[in-house]
C-alpha cells in the first residue's frame, strides 16, 4: 500500500505529469486556470476539461476528463469526479496495480452479462474500473470524492 497516494486522495487527485493536485471541491471554473487542461467541449449544457497524457494514481497513464454539467440556476459546480477511458489490454494491469497500491482487493460486481466493475472504497474517495457495453465494449476508470453525508452514512 502506498500511503502517500491514499493521503493525496483525501485532498484531491494528484496529476503526476503536471505536478499539480486537483483539490476536491475546488470550483470548476478554477480548474480551467490550472496547468495544461484542454477545453474540449463547451456548450450551454456542459463543459469538459481534459488533461492529455497525464499520469494518476502512481503512474497510470490516461487522458483525464473532468466534466461539468450545468445545474439549477447555473450553479458553479465543484470538482468531485474525474474519469478516463482505458484500453481492454490495460484494464487487468490497472486492476492489479490498484489492488497493490490501495492495499485492498477491488470489490467485483457483475452488472450484466457484458458489464462489470471493480470498486475500491477509501475514507474520502471511491475508485472504479468499469467495463460497459453500448454499441460495443469500452473500459473506464472513475475517481469520485465522497461527500460528507456519504461518509457519515457509511
């Protein structure tokens, strides 16, 4: 288990290539000012920021996506979720790496005959590796900050 990784996840998601911590609950518009994001899609409904060729979670290479959907009264949402598409080939390697880095085996859940996920729950963060199928299979890694009420109810 890598304690530094777990400690970082309490505060945010560390971007290893950019050497910057995306702090949980930072206003989304503040993320645009941080090093290296590319605004990929901006519309009335959502904005996507992508950090290309980034490394997260002790060396996992991804194009990291942080998305903001417009809510009620155009509220400036805060950062609590990031995701990346990964390859089928890397899925099992990343699963083994996360088991080792987080000091626990990911909890397996079958969602359907074609879909399943592994989940690692830490005190402040939930990480998921997911295989989904919509017009063909795809694989993602999702990192979510757990809100205070989610931590209390656990």
